[in-house]
């Protein structure tokens, strides 16, 4: 419904008269007699009226007066609740705030007092429901604890916020006029946080979650679906007097940029917060994102710290490599190739309801694209200083490794509970000075980047953090390398992927240490060199000449020492490069033996031991190399086997029978491979063999099961053919049970059996059968079967059992299961939805579409008849009911509905005739008899045929002797008929069965009992009052 805009009283009154026609007298009368029936439509209409736009105090005054008059006239017993709805809607109505600004607060307060004290001076109570410490609602009620107050709380479907009325009631000990100071608080709250109390996309903004310098985040809740979101927005300029216009405008652009960047990132990785909606409210931008209730701790266990950093790293890695089209605030389109966060800290890592760590707050993110307009000046420092990288805090160019450094600081803090280098206690200037020192690579400072300097952590984790915190970003790993190292650690393989980078860093530190040692000791070194030279000259001078034999021996020993160097090289390479070590050991043995042969008089130190060790190494390495060759050969064959397995799996997914052949082929070749290379362990081969055997067995079983099901389905369908020939209901039900026993997975059998039970008015049995059919359809992933079962359950609940709320759930399920299908079931569900929303014209048209597809569909005819009654088209409703009775003369619902419509038109005889026909069908329950007798009693009463009405009520009290309402109505019509004696007897019986005593109050004020007021018994029972205690 379009919300109207009233500029003057005449416009309002004209519109109000049109609206009143939508509430027919019969409907209001029906509401009084049957609380809860169609009440949701009245309540929904009142909420629409209270949401209208109002342009002046005069219109507001007229509007409230009309509302109060209409409620007092038609629905006084619902007065409190309907006024709650009006007050609730007005409090969310922007027109009210604008009226305060243009007309003044006193006038508006006066009008609100008129609404909240509508019962003429009754003591009012101010009810306030807090929203982030701000009063966001105001209504008026009677005294808490009274039956009237409790009745309001127990109404069918009260307003959502009324659930906490008992706890939030504030008693007024002063004047009877409600305290309207809430309006001042609400006004101030909306000036600072405009979204509070507003509904965005079905989510009510209930409280603030946090506030920054120029922005804030609120919580949005949708209690209907039980979900929450976070809504981020910009503070109004009016609440930031110290911020100049240019700065504010730049922040708004950055906020819009953040939303666009986050939209490009949201679907790239589950560890990046997901944006769900964006827009403007009163000219101020906002965006909605998933609600993340938990933050990460400042310190935690090793396992949890690794888990947090790994998940956050996954989100950042995805952002660093993402590509998407980006449109800036000027409308120009660019291609983004990677995003750097620039503000990684514990506060920006949140944990969702699913337990996943997600990176949030991308407001300072830098996007990599040469064409994108910059919103921060070159050299401008943005971020949180204590978590910044050296290049970031110095104002240099940042890249993804900036996020690696910041995440490393978070990792360090999670492990130790603090930050390295005392960052938590340093100012911006001190942090800049620290990073300037770190740029010189001083070892005493660099080593503090290891968490092990404070707490005990595994060496692999210590190395990872150490490298993430390297001042030189060239030495820093990428986010991908960090994640690889963490995965290696998780597998128990350490951080071997960082070995080369660690050696580079250690070499740099040693170089700095050597340089500093030289600066301290270069004088001593020079003196030492001169002294050594002098001593060498003296020794040379004092030495004597050696013989040729001694010189040959020295040369042989020197050559042997060179061969030992070859031995040592081979020994060091034995593990990492056995092929090279094998060749070097061979060369060593050959050369040493040649050296021994040519120098038999020379004794070489440990030569036999070295030769023996080298020959043992040769044997071992030959085995290893051969084993390696065989392994390589086996792995090549194994790779081929994996392709066979993969091909079989793909065929299996596509449902091809060749998959069973592929699995069998894999099993045979894998068994042969294991036998041929018995000494080699193949990774996961046993698991794959087990899976192949299981899948082949499952596939074989599946084929057998399919054949069995086909046979069972064929047998069940043969039995269903016999149902058509069966003469009695019990025989048909028995055949349906036989068909179910033959094929329990055939959902259609349950649907057909349920339809038969519905036709026999065995509704509870039918529901159970339909629900079993729904369960079977779900097990078989039969979407059409599920939709049909929901359809049948919904029809039974909607019309036969009058459980509309439950029925609506099933009709919605049909739309979810068949979103793109347009058939009689989905159109019927749309029609019910339109009816439920009071869009009767749309509902009438949709039911007509259903009937074009299936003209014999009695449910569509019946529901269209009901819609036509709501529209005031009584003749059309009678026509639909008559068509139903042509198709099924025993349709008691159609008889009853046609009778009620005829009574609305004043055709009382026709109404009684239609409803009386129901009694011709003995198979229907006592409930239908009761409905017919009650209908006839009310109709005779309206016709003034009181004796006949009394006869009908007499049947009702005999059927339900403890129903005090029936006794009350029986006494009333007896009194109208002049039978005072029976009237008094009925009243005495009413008192006997009325445990609450409430019915006596009704008798006292009922003018129909005026002829009995002179009767002493009546006077004693209903008119005399006991003296009130002091």
C-alpha cells in the first residue's frame, strides 16, 4: 500500500472514509465474536494508517481523534493493543519529528497526550524500551497487574517490542498525564546516530556497537527470521562541529570507496567480512555487513594463535591477488589488481557465528591500479602506529608485504601477550625513531623479533614470526609463503621453506657484527700482522734445507689431505644428494689407493679407517640410489594409476556405468604395483584402494538397488490401478497400504492416500500421511514430490483445520523449492500470500489464473469466494460456492460459506437452508453439527424468531453442557421469547459451570435481561452487591 501524504484536513477525511469501507460491519462483528479470526488484517491496516505522512498539527489532531473514535466505536475491547500499534508506528514516523521542528513541541505533545490518554482521564503508564540507552518507544497502558494489562500482553501476535513490557514498565507517581521527556531524548539520539530505530531491509537498528572519529556501527535485528547484521554509517556533519567541510566530504568519499572495495572483496574469500547491502538514509551513506560477535584475544594458546593467523592470512592473501572492476566517486571505471589492507590489528580481526576469523574495516585499504583516484596524499601516514610496518610509518610506498609485517606483530602479540620493542608504550615519534634504528639492522634489536626471546615457542613458529617482522621488506616473505610455512608446521614438517631466507638474514646480521668488531679492534689487528711477519722472516732465516725424500713425503701427505677434503664433501652430501656423494666416494677410494701404491713408505693418518668408511658408504649409497631409481619408476606408474582412479571418479559423478570398470582396473593394477615394489610405501594407496573397492561395491549395489526399485515401483503401480476399481473407502485404504509396502519410497502413494482421507474428513490422519510423503520425497531428493506434499499439507491446514500460520509456512516452501516454476501450486501459493497481505485484488486475480489451469480445483474456488467476501463481492462469492457444490454436493465448507454470505446479504431463509443441508451427511463429526446449530441459532435470533433460536441453543447446551457461553445465549433468547422460567434456569446453569465468575458481569449489564430484573432470584444473584470492605 502506498503511504499517503496529507496536506490538509479535507484530504485526510476523504481518504479516511475510503479506508473505513475496507472494514465491513460483518467483519467487525465477526471479530468481536471470534477474537483472533482475521485480526491480523485489522492490525496490519491500523499500522499502515499510523505510518502516513502528516504535514500539520491540525491534521495530526484530526487524525488521532478519528483513530480514537473509530476504535471506541468498533473495537473497544482491542483498544489498548491498537493504540500500542499506532504509538509504535508514530514513533518511527519522520513526520512527527518534522512537525516538532515546524510547529513546536508543545502542540505535538498535546496531541500525543490525546492519543495516550484516550479513555478520558484514566491513569496512564509510560512504557519505555531502551535502545542503546535511548528511549525509542512510548505507549500508554492501564495499571500493570490488572486483567486489562495482562490481556494486552496475551493478545494474539502482539507487536515485537511488546514482549518485554512487564520488565520495562515505569510507574508514574505524579500527574496522570504521561511524561513525554522521551521525545527530547529521542530527538538528541537521532541527531547523533540517525539510524537508531530505523528499519533497513527488514532489519530494525536497535543499538550502537561502536563509534570512531567520524563513523559508527550499529546492530540490526530481524526477529522474524532470527538474524542479525552490522550496519556501518557516517556520523552527521551536525554532530561534528570541529570537522571542516572539506575533511568531512573527503571522509564520506573514503567511506563510499570502502563500501565499493569491500563489495569487490566480499565473495573472494570466506575470511573477508561480507557486505550484504548499501544505500543512503537522509543523504548519509551506509552499508550492511555480516554480524561478527566476537573479537580475537590479545593473548591465546599456540594452537589458537596459529589458527587465527592462518585464517586471517587466507583473507589477506586473497585480497592481495584479487582482480575486479572498480567505479570511483566520479563514475570512472578501473581495473583493480590487488588490495592492501594497511590497518591490520587485533581489533580488525573478528570471529563470525560460524567460528571463522574474518578481516574487517577496509577503510584505509590501498588498491593497486595506476588509474584510481587517490584519496590520501603521497607520503601521508595512515593506520595504527604500533602495528605499522617501517615503510608505512616512514610514509614510503606500501605493498602486500606491509600487511605481512602488521600480521606478524599480531602473531607476536597473540603468542606473548605484548608487542616487541615496547611498541605498546611508544608515541608516534618514538615508533618512527625505532624503525629508523631497525633500518640499520642492529643485531641486538633484530633478535627481539623472535617470540622465543620472551616465551617458549616451537622453532618453526619462532622462525615464521622472525621473518614476518624483518625491517627490510625484501627479506620479508609473501603472505603465500607465510601460509605455506604454517601448513608445513601443521603437517609436522617445520618451516623448511624459509631456510634460504633465514640464512640470508643471518648472513646479514653476521656481516654487521663483523663490521662492528673490525671498527673496535682494527689497531690491534694491524700490530699482530706486523709481528707475525717479523717472526716468519726469523723462522725462515733459521730454518735448514730439507731432503728430496722428505719433500716427496710432504707432498704425498698434502695430496692425501686434499683427497680427505673430497671425502668430507661426499660425507656432507650423502643425505641431500646421494648420486653426487656416490661419485665422490668412488673418486676418493680410487685416488687414495693409487696414492698408497705409489707411496708405500709413507704412512697416512687414519687411511684404512677412511677407506673402510668410504667403501661402506659406497655400498649404502648404491642401495639408496637404486632404491631412489625404483621409487621414481614406481611413482611414475603410480601417477598413471591416479589418472585411472580420477577418470573412474569422474564417470561415477556423471552416473556412467564405466566407472565400475575403471575402479576394477585401478584395483587390479594397484595390487600388482604393491607386489612389484613391496619395499616402497605409496602415499594414500591403501586409502584409495579402500575407496575404489567401496565405490565399486556401492555402484554395484546402486545398480542392484535401482533394479529392485524399478520392480517395486512397477508392483506398486499395478496395485494403484486396482484402487480405481475398489468400491469402499476401507478397501481403497487397504490397497494404498499394500502399495506403500511394495514401494515405501514412492511419495505419490502417500499423497493420494492423504487426499482420500481428506475427502472423508479424517484430517489428522491425512496430515500424518502427507508428512510421511514429504519425508520420503526429501530422502529421495524429489523436489516436485516435496512441493506437492507441502501443497497438500498447506491446503489441509489452511481450510480444513483453520491453522493459517502453519499453512503459510508450507506455501512459502513451495516457492523456495520451485522459484522459477509457474504452475497451479506456485500461483496458488502466491495468491495465499497476497491474501495474507490484504491485497485482495491481486489474490482474486491469482486464484482466477489457477482456475484457468484447473477449472475443477475446488480449493481455488473456495478461497476465491473468501477473498470476494473481503472485497464485498457477495454475488461472486455465492457463484464460486455454487460451482464447488456442482462438483461435490457434499462439500460442507462450501455450504457453510454460501450460507454465511447469504446471511450477510439478508437472505436468512436461504442461509438456513444451505447450512441445514450439512446435517444430511451423517459421516461428518459433532463439530459440524455444533457449527450448524450455532449458525441457525444466530440467524433465527437476527430474524427475531427467538423460540426457534432457543431450540437450537438447547441442542448446543445438551451437546456441551459445560459451555457457559451457550447457556448465556440460551438464557438471552429465552428471555426475548418471553420464557422467563427457562431463561432463569439457563442462567443458574451458567453460574454453575462458570468457574471464573466473569459471565455474571455480562448478565448484569445486558439489556435483554430487563424482564428478569424484578425476579427476586435474579436480583439476588446478579444485582445485589456485598458491602465493600473498608
